[in-house]
């Protein structure tokens, strides 16, 4: 019970050390730091499935990137209709373009690697496109270090994709890893320590509430020195508190104390408040590793950007557009091996509302530059040199 300290404790019999070894001094340490495993499955489980900051950061990037409009063009024109656009519009029977790219971006963010499978079709281009799970894929290097095959393991069975004959059946997109020749580096790996700190802080807060939560205050007995409450007085005090001062119905009800009892309120200690700041700092590091302004994932106290609109604009300019450009370039180059047509997929920043102000300023500056030719203006705006109908 909370008020067990009010009972008069019986004096314990002093103990005498019976050992003949004499005095003993014991030194104890805090132990070694326990970090979570760094394999792909554990990182996804701890940093995405079990961490709200990591989950929201990945979802925010993947959903925003999948919604960015893509255009297809070559050196001379921009296509309104093309077999590549038709394939991306409906890549398979259960997914549309946004669903496919959202899964692709999510795999790339979580593992640093994304794999796209081409299912043969009736024409030159693949009949279907599918995103494969990164944790099931293994690269098979050749004698020169370049991949000759990919092994995809599902339920004890292994399917091998041969990369040596004709168009490659697998498009492997990876983030840059300075110490690995074949696999990419995930933002979760860079933020693994911050994920562990954030998880430990959350577990500490939960344990504090479950096992060691401080009461809002304490009732201190100021009676005769050396005296205490009798058993009858103690039981009556506990009954009064449980009956009249617990539960939502009694919230805010004043307490009347008598017989030398005094109320002492309690609060969080400075170390508790510092622990809360540590959790916020870890959450901020996770968001920064993914390239998401902390303001966009609800982390308070971040003054990097003046307002939400500026943070959202920086998010698209520094994180979303580079990611979409990288993936679109890799996919278009891969599909070029099937069709043989030199076409390029690229994001269209003119259709992104968050960048509308910047694009308007760019169009105005380019339009006012009389010394530029029409071809130079189109190149600055990312347009083909000549716009012609098909």
C-alpha cells in the first residue's frame, strides 16, 4: 500500500558478519550497453514497425514520392502516350503506379535496396512489374564482381534470376554504401543508435508508469516524536482516501487533513525531465537521418525552419525530388534494355503544389531573359528542345 511507511516499523536485530575473511568491499558497474541487432529484419522491426518516428518518416517520404507526377521524354519531345507510360500506369493486376512506387520507395528507405522484377509479356516491354522484398533477395557476384544472378528465397525455395542473357529481369536500385560493393546503406542503419535510445526512453516511461510512478504527493504525519498512527487510525485514513479521493468522480476534490497530517506535493525530478529531452533528441536524429524536417513529424521545439510551409518546401526539394529522380532514372534506363528506345522518366516539379512558388519565379526569370534562345530556355526549364505532336 502507498501508506505503509506510516506504520511503526519494528527494530531489526543487528546482524554480525561471521566470515573469517575480514572486511569486504564490493565494487559494481553499470554493465555494458545493450544494442539491438543490426540485421535488416531487426532494423525494420525496431525502427519502422516499433517506432512511430521512423514509421511516420518512411510513410511521409514514400507517399509523397509516389504521388509526384512523372513525365516521359526524349531529346526532341515529351510523350503524352507511350507503351512505357501504359506499363507504369498499370504495372500488374493488383497495383497501380502509385502503389508500385510507394512499395519501391519503402523498400529502398528501409533496407537501402529496392528490387523490381520484370515478368515477360507479349511485346518487347515486360508484361508486368513487381516489387520484391529486399530481405529475401541475395546477389550472386561473378568473377569480376558484377552480379551474374539474383537468388530470391521464399519458404525454403530459391528462385534464380539470371542476369547474363538479354534484358535484365531484375532492376536493383540501391543507396550509396561506401563500404559495400553490392548492397546499399539504409537510413535506418545510420539512425540505429537513435532508434535504440528512443525505444529505451519509451520503455523507461512505460516502466515508470507501471512499476515506479511517483504519487502526486505524500501525507506526512507530524505527531509526537517517536509516535505513529495506530492501526485503527491507519485503516481509517486508507479507507477515506480510497472512498473519497480516488477515481474520476472525485477528481479535484479537496482533502481535509487532521491529527497532525500534512500534504506534500511531488513532481518530476530534473533527471526525469532530462530523460524526456533525450527522447526528443533521439526522435530528432531519426527524422534527420531520413531527411524529414522534424517539424513535419510533430517534434516540438525545432526552430530550423520559420514555418511549416518552408519546412514542407525544403522536404520536397532536398529529399523527395532527389529520391524520385534517382529511381525514375534507374527504371527508365532498365526499361530501355527491353524496348531499345532512348526515353527518360523524370519528375515534373511544375505539378508539385509545394514548389509552385519556386517554379513560378523560375519561369518568370527565364521568360524575362531576352538574351536566351528558345532552346536554351526550354533546357533550363527541363523541357525537350522542340515540342512536336506525335
